[in-house]
C-alpha cells in the first residue's frame, strides 16, 4: 500500500476501547481516503509481533498513537507499555535520516491533556489531543488533525461524522440481521467481527 496514504494506528485493543475509539478512528481514516494499518490486520504465529509492527510503521507516513491507557487504574495492575514503546519506534524511524521516513507525522492522543507527562516526560513539548475517552470528543480531535496536519479540506464537521458513524453501525447490524434472519447470530457477528472484516465493511460503503 501507498506510504503517502497509510496511517498506523497504535492503541489498546480491549473491547471498550475498540468499540468507543478504535472503530471510530478506522471509520474516519477510511472516510478521508487513507489506509488504516495496525497489528491486528494480520495474525501469523510464525512472525514476531514486534517485527510485524515495525514493518507496518515503516510503510506509514502518518501515525495515530493513543496513550490514554498507560496508567494502571487499580492495585496490582500493570500499566500498558506497548503504546509508548511503539511511539518510540516510530519516533526513532522518523529521525533515522532514512528516506522517506523523515516525512512522518504523528497524532498523539490521551484521555486528559498532559496526562502523558506523568509517565513519559521525554516527549514534553509534543502536541497532543485529549479525547476524554469519548467518541464525540475523539471525532473533534481527528477533525482538527486531518485539517491541520494532513491538510484535508471540506471535511464534514465532527457532529456529522459522528452521526454517520452511528448510522453505519446500525446499518451493519440490520444488514446482518437480514442476511442471517436471526438476531442472536447478527449480534454475535457484530460482537466478534475482526478488524480486517470491519475495515472491509466500511470500504464497501464508501
């Protein structure tokens, strides 16, 4: 796929994050004509996960790094270090002086503004956007980034994109209900859909 059109998505993959934040990110990336790239796109037990992620990052001019879950929330819970680690890989490649990696651009997301400073102070000074773990706020962040960094003009406003996203998911359930003629099976499809399948479902609508 085209380096100029690829966007690496680095984020948690728990079910709540997937439904509230990852799927919306994928939706707007595709809506704006770009290719979402992430580690979930391929499952290959014979390939090192780190090698796979590094190769994906190398082929992406743009990246969205979500650091909203680098903090543990209860006793004996470990903080998630994968996201800042992958940001570090991306940052290193950007500054490697290897063409065209120097052209890379990032969006760093967090739940609360400047929360990252408590865990990753080395990136002090980098611009971040806070989504408050809410889909509507996320669309505002993405709208600004696509306009300011990717220079996408005449985007639909965040509220319209949010409404379109919700309508798409309603349509997807209705389409599967019509296909399977069984509400439980349709719901099971929606709950267990893989990221590659979800991407393809969106592409089929654009």
